[in-house]
C-alpha cells in the first residue's frame, strides 16, 4: 500500500546548532529518525531508499512528563527515482529511551474526485490539519499507539453536504508497539471559505 501537549520550551536545531546539541537531545533525535526510517521502509517497501532527514527542520519540544516531542522533515527516493518529501513526528521517552506515537506523512498534493461540476476550494483544505486531527483521534482510541502513517497518493477531495469539502484517504496504524500495522480509512470535512475543520472520522 502506497500510500503535540503543552510546550515549556521549543528547541530548534539548525546546522550550526546541531553540532552543539546535548548528547541526550542528539540521542532523542537519532532514535526518532531511526524509527521513522523503519516505518517508511515498512510502509513503502522497495519503493523507499536513501531516506534523508533535514536537520534544519528538526524541532525538539520537552513536554510536561518524561517525553520529548520531535518533529521534522526529510526525503526518500522512490522506485521510479523520484525524490519524495515527507514530514514526521514522534515522542521520545527520556527515561526508557523508547520512541512511540510515530506519525509519518508524505508531503504530496490533493486529487479531486471525477465530478467535473464540482470545483473544490483547494485553499480551504489542509491535509496536514486533517491528518493531525486523525492522528490525535487514533492516539485517543489507542493510547499505546506505536506508529501512524499516511500516504499522499490516497488523498482524495469530494463534495460534502452544505457546500463543504471532504478530504478522504487511507493510512496504517500500529495500535501498540509490537503489533502488526492495520489499515484504516479517514475522512475530514472543511467549511468553504474559512477552511475550518468541522468533522473527523476514522474507520479501521
């Protein structure tokens, strides 16, 4: 299938800052990125190679507990040789050294349905907003969630009631560490004009 938490401080690491990062911060980032790489290869198989992370985009945010929230971006090369951008997020437990709640998403575009009479307002639909809400819903449903992955190739825009736009897609979730990935579908509805997210649904 091709297819973040009160913040007490935000530590952004660029190229220069990266060299001066504390060892624990480096370990947290490396552990997260290793887990993300594993997720990409598991989800994309042979389609994914040369996974690279942009350290300028890496952001570490300590939370209220023992965890550090990590977000960033990178690229991997597909089977066709194309470079595919992606974004990711995960939680690193400073005490146990374990990663959890991995969220990986391809940074692709949107595909409208075949209904020619309907012209969606693409500026009012945010895949990241939708997928962030979907990930939050899945984490609430499965508190021990291991990984969540979204694929840009499955995203599709469709008309919804009251002039809204519906963004639908497919992903995979690991309900707890060690479990198999399970496919799920999701659906988000956005208000026309202001792009407000008004509904989120997931189905496993």
